[in-house]
C-alpha cells in the first residue's frame, strides 16, 4: 500500500511559478510510475504529466509542454511538478498518482492505483 500526500499549491499571478511535491510512503515507491493530474471545477480530471520509475521516460499533456517539468527523487520518495509561466486556465486541484505497472495508457486516470488528496492551484489574471 502506498499513501501519497501533495503539497505546494497556492495562489499565484499569471506568469508566476509553483512547485508541487508529492511525498509517498512505502518501500516500493521507486518501482512505480508516477503522474500528475488536475481537475478544474465542472470538468473531468485530466492528465498533466508522468514519469516512469527511473525518470528515463517522461510525457506531458500538450497544454503544459514547455512550461511544466515532472521529476522524481527515489531516495526521498518524492515526485515533483515544477510549473512555470502559469496561466489562469491552469487553475485546478492537482492530484498525484502512482501505478504499479506501466501497462495501459498513462493518460487515463483509471490506470493509476494510488491517489493523493489533491492540492489547489489558483492562477489569477
């Protein structure tokens, strides 16, 4: 069992930056692929970014490519999402997620086994 706890959300002006962290419990974190999703009010949860177990494979949603960076530190059981050049449309609750295998489409939330409680990111114009 893995527990995920996000932190780092907040209120920022457009063009600003935030760094989200996701701390994981459990000794098997280093074997999991990790991802970030977000959900805005009235919208479905959407994929943001994912990183495989060793950081060698990284994918981003087109909407954040070039602005967001996902990374992980297996020694600290933590995955990060550095968000730069933030836009009002980035406003959402951001969720950290983990999955035991890399099978299936990484963009689908159903393919993730563990979820954090979410952290609010609000970007003002």
